């Protein structure tokens, strides 16, 4: 196969899979990882993909700024629906406690709480609180703080101080990026502080992330791989990423 043909095939795979890994591509095309990296660099210069640690994602995936919540809600909506449905198995039993991070996928999850199940719920997401408030079995605690317009989430010292005094059975979190070196990350430092506090407040931590987030670094890490118990996603991570998750005892659930 000529280099141009291989690069065209790689570009199609990135679009079809949402993310490809260097090692996986090297095995698939029977070339060295250095050859794959050169191919990815050439395709990135053409604007056909964006390189991330260990691989590449579609060009449209990465932006320099956070997208607004309403924009994220319609992005990869089907995948997020599947992820939320797969994550619902980790909801606490009747009488349990949970914390729910702000986000478009976690918002879908709370809509799947069985009617009448009695749960104590903490959240800093205003739209999520609005979904939980009418549910008859939910004892809702809306965390205080300054509400960010971008994510409609409360952040700041008030938010984290309350979480330091809370202990829940399960925390459900979103993330903007997952890599072995940087762990789970998000663009905003205040959001990262709240996510870190949610991780610290929970006996079990479940992260909901579509496949475009895996292999992507964003600015601030809020947990290393070992700090998360379960990752629910819609496509199997690359070989290297999967090995890293397994080594850190992260259960990967495919939606």
C-alpha cells in the first residue's frame, strides 16, 4: 500500500471510529509506529484530523474553548444515551446516596432513575437539580456556589467545602479528556476542583465519557486513572489505553 492510500484509509478510520491509536494503526497497516506518526502529522496539516496523545481524533472534536451545555447536549446524543443507559446499573439501591456531576451525559443518567426509588442526591448542576426535584423518591441537595454560564454548574470554595463533609455511595462524573499521563481532565480549574471533591466524597466513582474524550488531554487534571473505579464509554479504548486502564483497576463498560 502506498503512503497516500494508507493515509486515506487512516482518515476514514478516524471518522468512523471517533478515535484511533498509533499502536493499533501500526498493527493494522503492518508499519512502524514512527510511520503512523508521520502519517498523522501529514493528515493534521491537511486539516483532516487532530493529533492527541497516543493517536488522533476527528478534526471537529477539539476546540480551544469549552462549548456551552446546550451545544454539548446535541453532540453525539445517541452515544450519550447509550452511555447513560449502561451507567444506570451503578445507581445505588433504595435508600442509597449519590452525587451527580454537571454535564449533558450525567443529565441523561438521572432521567433513568427508577420511579419511586428513594435516594439522597447531591449535585452542583442546575439543570440536573431541575430534573431531580420533581422525583418523589429523591431527597435533593443542591450544592451552593457561583453558577458558571457555560456549564450551568455551581463552582467555588462554597461548593468544595460542602463536598468535603459529604460521603456518598456513588459519584457519577463527566470528563473532557482521559489519558494515562494526565488522567481525567477538564478545561476549567474551578470545575476541576469540584470534580476532585466529588471523587473524594464517593465510595465508588463512575465516569461517563464518549469515545472522543479518550486519548485527549485538557488543561486541569481532577483524578488520575487509579482514582476512578468505572469508565463507561461507547467504544473500546485503544490497546495501550485499555492496558493502562486495566493496570489501574478501572472497570471499562462499553455501551
